[in-house]
């Protein structure tokens, strides 16, 4: 088995160079990308001219403008940068099929068994750097046996190594070395770790195979991907380089700095494995039909759909997926495109369930000067599991019958959704609450199964419910013989009740601040059956209200 070789790619100017690629005028002046962090705006990415002006990443924007008044800035767009990094990941896939993203601006590549195809590791890095230069991107690379070591070499190799404490007084050194001694003294007294060398001034570091420990020994401890607080504390203790940590007892380091420090050190040295998880390529389900002559009739488009749907279904079945949305694209002869999209109540790969929905939408397509290409895609899919028949034959038959019934309902929901939208079709499900208006919950029919078990109510509940409306009657818990509601007078003919319902004390419901209610089912002389209640008025005014009506 070949020895593992890892390539780390760092794009230190990714955010700035992404915008420069879109607007070349930003390259003429110092340019930076700013982001909001807390109550401050900090520089997240810099162009080469901004770095030459003395600006650094993480610097407050107000300080940067004071140093460089001509600085041009743009706000950071993390989503756009993530999409751009994903594009670079797909491009780097030409060097190795095993590429993973390291947000927000790096990639990790497993080069095992791939470098010789490009003339060796150095030639591969040269070709990759040349491609990035043509793309207008700055890249720093490092190759080692472990991901941690490659990460460290890509960011910190080539910079001056931290100097060890000499123990001599500065006045004992030669006059020509005192300036350098002052800089060293700042590092020895716990100053910040040195920054990574500028991309323009560094060589490509490649750790020879099997010599990872030697290659990273002189690098600062910040190269181990540690937190800033940990790096600062190690520096104060005199542990400035990786070789200083490698010689320390693991147990003492773990007790003082936690498991994270020991783990990062072991990962960089190859003692503890660190797997690379490449991004899974997205599944695309699309078929197309190129026509020799443009078409414009609905029957011709239906014929094209009939030819494309079986092929799309085969792709879905092969991956065990079902389409939730299907898109029909009609590319016209004038290089424009008309499209329609339909949604399904349940994921399916059956052409007979998709075709009627598309047929309903064909009238919305304007053929123009003719359609010369038809394309079908399934942009939204879900896993489609086959049913497992368990138990006796009778039980399996019931499951099959129930599945067939649900298919018809799902097709109906899909057809209605093609007209009014799937979100407009809802169904009720039982909810765990004794409050009448909260006894059910509304769910989208396309994304929920029908409720199979409804617990019977202790007493009949009305079919129609509305917000409580005041009723003109005597303020007394006794059921009134006559009352007035909605500008009408009613006489009580029969009544059933009361049903006492208390509010949920653990929730603050504005409509239930009147306290305990006594509900009555009242049949009036005019034939209406209303649901009245008397609010006992806990801290509020009491009275009679109407909340529903029976069928």
C-alpha cells in the first residue's frame, strides 16, 4: 500500500480575489473585504496591494482606513464565498478524486497514488500554481504525510523560526546585533506568534516522505491549529516551536491545556489518524431530447415528455430516489427558454403519476419561433423505500390496499397543487391539548400522512370554531333562557352541559386570561346549535361568549 501523501491548499485572499474577478477595477486600488464581528468591522480578506500597504487580516476597519485612506472595501458574503470554494473543489478534482473543503478558504487533497501522473509532487504544485495565477487566485500549498502537517507547511513554512531564549543580557551583545536582540526579546517575553509569510515571498514546502516530524519541528506552535489563547499561554511558558511540545510528557500537556492540544500534536505527527471526508458529489437527474426541427404544438411536447419520462424514471430508480419536483425546460430556436415546474405530494419515480401534472402546465409554455430542445430535470428528490411485507398474508394485503388508496389521494393532492400550489392544500392532525382551538394542528397535505387514529372527545365538539364573540345575556353562570348574538335574538330550546375547561397554567394565552370556562351546547328555537361558554373572569370581566356551531 503506498504511503499516504496529503496536499493542503490555502487561498489567503479568496474573499477579495473573488470580487476582483467580477470587477477588475477593484484591483487598481488597495481593496479589502470587511465583516461584522461583534460590534466591530474587521478585515476578512485583502488584495495584494492592500497587504503591501501594511494592512493585515483581522485589523479593525477604522484603523485600516487611518493607515490607508484610499482603501476600497466591500462587505463579506459568506454564502458566495462558500459556493466559490465549492467550485474550486470541483476544479481541484482533476488532480485527485479525494478533495475536501476546509471552510472558509482552504482545501485538503489526498494525493496518494496521483502525483506521478503529473510528473511528481513538485511538478503538480507548479501546474496548480500556474492555473491559479491564470485564474487570478493566490494559493499557498504544502505537502506532507498527514493533514495536520500539510496544513502547517502551507501556512507557516518559510517564515523565520522562533528564537530560543539566550539568557544573555542585551548589553553583552555586539552593537550590530542589538536591534535583532530587541526583536527576539519581544518574542521571548510572550509576544504574539509570528504571522505566516506573505504568499509572494515563500517557496512551496514539501516534506519528504517519512520525515514529517523533522519538517515541522521548527514551525511555531500556532501551526498546530490551536486556539489563540492556547498559543499565547504556550508562548508565555517558553514553548514556542513544535519540537518544544513534542518533547514534553503527554500527560502533563493534557492536564494543563486539555485534550485538544495533545490531539492536534498527535494528528500532525501521524500518531493519531485524521481521516479526510471528501464532499459527496450531488446527484443530478436530468434527461433531454434534441429535435431535428422546431416544434410548437402541445401534442408534440407531450410526445417528447412521453419519451423522456421513462429515462428519467430509470435514473431515479437506479439511485433509489423519488421526485418531489419535476421541471420541464423548453429551449426555443431564438436561444431563449420557457419552463414549468410541478410538485408531487409524495416522492415517486412512476411516469404515469408525473405525466398528468406536466400536461396541465403545457399551456403555460410559449413556443415562440419553435422549440428545438426539451429537457426534464428532478431538482428535488427524496429517498424512495420499497415496502417491507411482514407477517401473515392478510396483513400484507391490508398494507398493499392501504398503499393503493393513498396513491390516489396523493395524485389528487398533486393535481390540485399544480393549480393552486401545494402549500395551499392542508389537512388536520390531532394535537395533545384539551383547549378546543388547540385540539388540532394544520399541516401541509403534501408533506404529511393522513391521521389514522383520532381520540374521541369526551363530549361532542362543534364542527366550526371561531374566536370567542360576546353574547348579550345576564352576567350569571346560569344558562340564559334568551340571549342576543350577532344582532339577533335567540330563545333557548334545549341545552347540554356544562363542560368545564381550565386554561393551561404553564402557558400565557391572551384569549384564556378570563380563567375557567363552562361550555354549553345550546339549541335555539330557530334551529341553530351553538357552543356557548361562561367565563368566570379570573382577574378580568366575566360574561357569556359564543365560540362555535354544530352541524
